[in-house]
C-alpha cells in the first residue's frame, strides 16, 4: 500500500537587506535573518516615528513580461524611486513580491534588478519576498521599516494609484488598531492617548505612456500578458475593482469572496471609521484617471505614436459623478475610444 500525501518543504525566505549569515558555534544557533533589523511591534519600540522626516519608498511591482524582461511600467516606477532617493526624501526603497507564478525567483528580486539598472545602489534596496497581493505588499513590508521612519512614499503607476492607496490606508489602519488593542493595558506603554504611531502617506505617481495605436493592444485576448493590455483598459479595470466591491470583499475574504488579500488576516473595512472617506477618495481618483485615459488605447510600453500625457497630477480627489455611477464613467469612456 502506498500512502499519498503532501510534502511540505520549510525553508528560509531570503529577504534582501534583512539577510545576514551568522556562525555562532553550532548548527542550532545559525541564523539567516538579523532579527535586530525587524520592526518591533510594541508601540514604544516600533520603527515608526510619527512626524519624523525620514522616509521610505514602497514601490509596487508587476510581473515580468513572458521573455523575462521588465515592462515599461516597472522601469517608470523605478525611475520615480530613484528620483526620491536623489532628492533625499527617502533613505531606502522597499520592493515587495513573492513568486506566485512559480518562475523560480521572487518578484522582489526581479524588481530589485530593475532598480539597480536605473542607478539605485543595492544597499538602498530592501527586498520583501513573501507578498502575493497589493495588501500583502504593505503588510509584510511593515516588518522591515527602517528605524525612525515617519514618511511612506507609495510609488506606482497612475492607473493603479487609487486602489493601491486605498488598500494601503485600510491595511495600515487595521495594523494600528490591532496593536492598540493588544497593548492598551500594557504598563510599559506610557502614552496618554494610547494611539499607535502613524506613518504619513505620500502618493508618487509614475506617469504611463499614452499611445494612440489601438492595434498594438491585446485587450480582447483574455490569455494575453498583462503588459499587452491598453492603458485605458487597465484604468477601467481598476475602477471596476473598486466600484463593484471586490476590493472591500477581498480584504475580508471568505465567505464574502474566494479572494483573501492577506492570509490569514481578515480586514472588515466597515469597522474602520476612516474607510468611507478613504473609499470615496479612491473612487474619485479612479474615475478621474479613467476619464483622462480614454484615448490611451495602446499598451503603456512606449511603442507607436505618443499622445500628450492627459492626466493632471496629483490626481484629483473630487468626484466627477456620484460613487454609484462608476459604471457610467467606464461606459462613457468606451463610447469615446477610437477603434483600431
């Protein structure tokens, strides 16, 4: 008789600048992670220093193209991160992503190579190698915040920024509340307000290439690589994810939806008093992105004729229509799109 089961291999995740190999005399005392670099959870020990000017950039990634090269979107985001370093706004750049596609290396590693290719020194890059979703990018990156961090710069593409910011805010608010509840009665926490230190968030928009040649896109091919999709379609999809409730449901997971953004954390955004305002801002920004990108029918890969960049940055948080009218914004855009 043969027993059929599951073989689980437990290994050590190599986490960028968190990696230090120590030899302390025996195999049992070997450590592959310098735990002193890890952000501490107690509010009186945390790496977060509210109001501090010290900043870190969290650069959201995307999978590589099928040929293993970086998409133009990744290069655009990398250049924005480089500018933040050059301007002295950040000391470190965090890239986050595991290997959900099973290609043999993490998205964080691949993106770190892109960052280095635009001139960012390797010692300025922190690789977070567990995340598989935007929410996990935030959650797991919190572990490696440098000591004294007060500013968090969200770096991603224009079309992705509204949803990414909303997810970042809701994830952080859950994190703060979780630790306030955990330590409220701890006598070592001397704070009179019992408020966990907060990060100040900044949006850093990577402006995407707006091309007019719709024959270059693969919008009607469901199996085509994401880098072949038009900028306008990607903008519309981002608004749809927010508008139809998928994001809020996925923050919680089952039984609401079979997607769970952070396993095993279930975030009920209705418990966050800031959620309604955060959501309204995100939908407003997503609507404004869609309305601006209607003529950008080519993939954002810098191929074919280029149109003048249509989106005003920073992205407006004024609603061009009621939140409930998100689908009509998409429909109006589709009606004005030029046909290839």
